[in-house]
C-alpha cells in the first residue's frame, strides 16, 4: 500500500457521533482522510434548516468537520465555536452555529462541496468532508412490532420507532451519489464503515447504487466497525445480526475486516461465521473507554485501525497474526 508522507488514503462513511469517533481516531493515522456523510437527518436544527431552506441537513457534516480539527488552540477553539448551540426563547433556540455557518456558505457559493471545503480551510482540518449525495434524502423503514408490520418514514422516526427495524430504503430509491465521494472511494487504500446508528447512518450508504458500485470496484480494503452497544433501532440484534444485516443490504460487497470490541460480541464463533460470509476476518480489539461507558476511546480505536491497516488480524483471544 502506497501511503505517502501524509499517510494512507482513507474514506470513512457514516454519520453522527459514530463517524465523529472514527474520524477522531483516523486523523491520528493519516491526513489523506475523506469523510462521506449521510444526508437524511430530519430532526433538530438540521431538520428545521432543511425544511426552511430546502438544503442538505448540515448537522452531521458539521460534526464531521469538528472531529477533524486538530488538538491545537486554533482547532479546538473553532471546534467549540462550530458546535456551539444557541439557547433562547426565540427562533434561534436549538440551532448550532456551525449549521448556520455552513448554510451561509451554501447560499453564498451555491456549491455545497466548495462551501464545506471553505469551512475546512477555516478550521484547518486534517482531511475533507463530503455529503454522500447532492440531494437531501429520506429514510423509510420496515418495522415489526409484534405480529404487525408497518412502514416508518424519516430518520428521527426510524431511530425512535417502537418495534424492530428489519429493513430500510431511501426516498428517492435511486438517489445520485456525490461525484467527489465516488472519486475518493475509487482512489482510497481503505474504506471504513461504522460505527454509528445502524439503520440511519451506516446502511443508507449501501442504498445508493453508485456508491455500492464504487465500493465493489475499488481496490481499497474495506473494514466494518461494529457498535459498542445496540441502539433503540437495533434492539435485540447481536453482533452477528449486524453483520448479516449489512450483507443483506449489499450482498455483493466484500469486506476484509470486521472490527469489534470483545465486550460487544456475545457469541464469538457466530460472529466469526457472519464475518466470513462477507469475506472478512474478525479483528477483536478493546476500543471502549476505560470507564466502561459505551463510548470509543480515540487512542484505542486508532490503534485498532492501525493494526487492521498493517495487516494484523487478531484471533478471538486477542493475539494477532500478520497478513501480507
């Protein structure tokens, strides 16, 4: 793998807090980093701006930009400014300043990608942030509640639905991919998917035909990072269920590594089996915070990614073998 002086070329696909955790870890490894971000958010400040101005929801894009800020005074100050959320009795209540900044540049430049690049220059981020599609998308989920099956529309409604999400689709159902995102995938050394809200941040990337086609054709190795804890939208799902859900939504997509924290794997053999069904090796590494909370430790996660990139594939006991 040709890494160059800036490190390996890595694309990270996801959204929300999960993608932020990944980016925080990956920026310790490389500056050749592109975040490809979901654009289906319809709640909170993002949902309000999306509805009022007919734009992409900026919230997950803002979070990705913040995660790529460096640890110096400049980066951390602008990170805090970008994440600042107003609290008032007026119409600004709940809006994040970064969302308004991104919206302002979108209106000034008329080009969402160029605007995000400008914000990145201001923040001096390590990497680039791109939307997964040039148009805002909606999620429609098939939810089973006991014996009843129903459809739920919207990211917020899907994430909070009572019952078990069994399948999700995008509206429109054949959306365009962002061309710059496809270029980044094509030229990458590694593509990282997850962790994050499963059906609202990870699976949507598999529902854009051109994105899946690019992931299938790229020479990049692909790694799927599993969550530390099942969320409301994935209640009752095991680690192997998550992997098989991924495979169900993109059956032709080959994975190389599935990364999991040992505490999140209930049945190691079944999880290994599910990983093999996708063509992947299971890499077990402790990536959880030392306090036991369901949060990723940036340094541990970065070390786990480095192990994967260097070809160390751990067995269930945590010892590794090097893969050439």
